[in-house]
C-alpha cells in the first residue's frame, strides 16, 4: 500500500472514531469505605490523575464515608493491587456499567419522538421544543430567556414564568445541570414547571420565575452523544488531550482554592482562570440583570443533601438560621411526600471546602435572601444496581422530592415575609 492511500485510510477511520460513543462494557463500579487518611489520599490521587477511573459523584472529601468509583477493565489488575495494599473495604455494586446504560437507553428509545413523557430523560432539543409549546399556549405569561451561548455556540435557554407580565415582582432562579451528566436536575426542573402550571401553584403569579434546566448545554449534549458520565464543559485546552473545566469550580469566588485539581484531565480542573468558561461568565452577567432576585436554587446529583451556602468557608452565613429553619420544614415536606430523607447542612459538612461554585457567587454578589442547593437521589450508600444514578426509575420520585422542597421553601419564605 502506498503511503498516501494508507494515510487516507487512517484519516477515514479517524473520522469514524470521532463520531463514536463511549462504551462501558464490563466497567465495574465499586463502593469503597474510606476509613483513614492514607486511603483518602489515594482517592485524591485517583481523582487528580484519573486515567480511566472516575468517581460516580465526586471524590470523597473526608474519611468515614462511602464513595463509588468506576473502574475500567484496563485497571482491574492495578485496582486489585490497590485494594490489597491499601486494605480497602470494597463492595462490587455493578459489574457491567454498559448494561445499566443500555437499560436507560431502552427506556428513552421506547417513547415516540413527540411524546412528552415526564418520567423519561429528554434531549436538549426536546426541552427547547417543549418550552416553545408552553409559550405558545400562554404567550402573555411565559417566555424563553437566554443567558448567552455556550463555547460550542448552543443557546443556553430557560423558561421564564411571569403571570400577567408585570414588573416589580420578586424573582426566583432555578439552575440545573451545570454538570453535563446530572440529568435528574433537568428532569426535576421540567417536572416542577409542569406541576406548577398544571396545579396553578399558589404563589405562581406572585413571583417572576426563571427556570434553567440545562446550564452546561455542551456538556449535557456530549453526555447524550458521547459519554454518559461527562461532567465538564467542552472548551478544549490545546496544550493537552483533556477537554473542559469543572464549571462548578469556575466562578470568581475564591477561585482555585479548594476541591480543585491543577491537572486539566481531572474532573475538578477549575479552568485556566476564573470565569474562563463562557457559560459560567454568562450566568454571572445574566444574574446581574435579573430584577429583585430573592431566591436562587440549584440541582446536582447525587447523595441526597439539602445544602446551605457557602462552600468556600466553614463560617456561617449571616442568615444561616433562617436557611436552616426553612430547610428543616422543607425537608420534612420531602419525607412526607415520598419518604426520602435528605441531610440538611452547610456545603462543607458534606463536601469539605469547595471554591468557585456558581450559587456561592450568586449568593455573595447578587445577595438573594435564600439560596439552596440539592444533591438529588440516590444517597451515597444506596447505589445498588436497582438504584444506580443513571436509572430512569429515579426521575419521578426525585421530581416529587424537589416539588415538595421548592414549594415548601417558597411557602415558608412567604409566610415569614422575607420575599
Ligand atoms: C412583557 O412586557 C414587555 C414590555 O413591558 C414586552 O416587551 C414583552 O414582550 C412582554 N412579554 C411577554 C411575554 O408578553
Ligand atoms: C456570553 O459569553 C461570551 C463569551 O465570553 C460573550 O461573547 C457573550 O457576549 C456573552 N453573552 C451574554 C449574553 O452575556
Ligand atoms: C391561578 O390562581 C390565581 C390565584 O392564586 C388566580 O388568580 C388565577 O386566575 C388562577 N389561574 C388559572 C389559570 O386558574
Ligand atoms: C491554582 O492553584 C494551584 C495550587 O495552589 C497552583 O499550582 C496553580 O498555579 C493555580 N492556577 C492558577 C492559574 O493560578
Ligand atoms: C490553549 C489553552 O487554553 N491552554 C491552557 C491549558 O492549560 C494550561 C494549564 O492550566 C494553561 O497554562 C494553558 O494556557
Ligand atoms: Zn454536580
């Protein structure tokens, strides 16, 4: 074969590779008890230099908790040595991750293209077309807002509900899916909108609502098309193979201080500089234009935590007590609605110190009265095959949890006259 035709063949197969979707055949998920500092340090090393390993949620911030790690087949040998050498207590909770993904895909492939199944995951385009339908139904009350475009040129659109289109109302902003693969945040947001419209929720017309189900649009689309577990943005870093930054470490609030890695291949790489990611910069600029912001809420997966700012310090915020009181009542409402239990507290209690997170930036700079963030289902110790975090079975109960939580937060804020 001549060199030229050989190169053509290479070029052709290269383009086919580019279009392919990551597979997780025989990838395993282990639940690990992190009991001492040596083990904790090992987890940190794995997180900083992943080479195929990936934590399902995030690397463990302290000892005494369980974490879930995806182990690829090429690491089985190394992993078994680590388990032995570091005396790790591990439990195999999934021995073929691809089978779980196949089940998930079968669920959403079963539905028809135009079917609005609220217990299914939706593609970005489906969310957008649903927004357009809703706006067409109530053009005076609903509109689509854009915070700007993503690195890849996608419009970052949300749905605004302002019944009667009046000015001067207090505003509420709900942000979800800053991390590409955290789809339960998007489905919960969509379900909350749908329920509120159907039920004509008591305080619907009192507020000016901004619902943003997918902030990291590029990462979300990439999770659909290429890698279900994608977390970061999609802005390349030319000097290295690895793409993207952790968008929830990229805000200009104690940037690059805690829970970050200097390795651009890490899932916690905070970006080359604060607000280097256009999505995050755009969000901050947009938040400056939202009139009279009173409440900012944010959804992540997973662990079942009901969290109060801030992440960058252990110091309590000024109105911590108000956050805690309302949080307790909203937490009870979740349990009453679905039986689920979320743990309430400041972010560092569950994640250690974390810097550069979006809702901390909003809380400190835009100063809404209330800011909460949830890590949705499942709990950290509950990621059995039945309850794995990619299961569509979690969509409905999680959305019910959050409908109860969000409406109760708002009702309680209203009762107390703080919004
Ligand atoms: C709301 O009113 C403003 C003018 O005050 C107008 O520009 C805007 O198009 C209206 N929006 C909707 C959704 O009717
Ligand atoms: C979004 O960010 C990009 C890149 O920083 C910028 O060019 C654009 O003006 C921003 N859009 C908005 C609406 O802020
Ligand atoms: C929704 O409830 C409000 C009162 O909270 C009422 O004024 C309004 O007419 C209701 N809207 C619909 C569509 O039923
Ligand atoms: C981020 O912090 C790390 C560790 O302190 C440091 O090595 C790195 O240079 C910082 N990055 C930037 C862009 O300042
Ligand atoms: C092109 C580009 O963004 N390069 C950056 C990749 O990451 C390194 C390490 O943070 C930066 O120094 C480069 O500027
Ligand atoms: Zn997240």
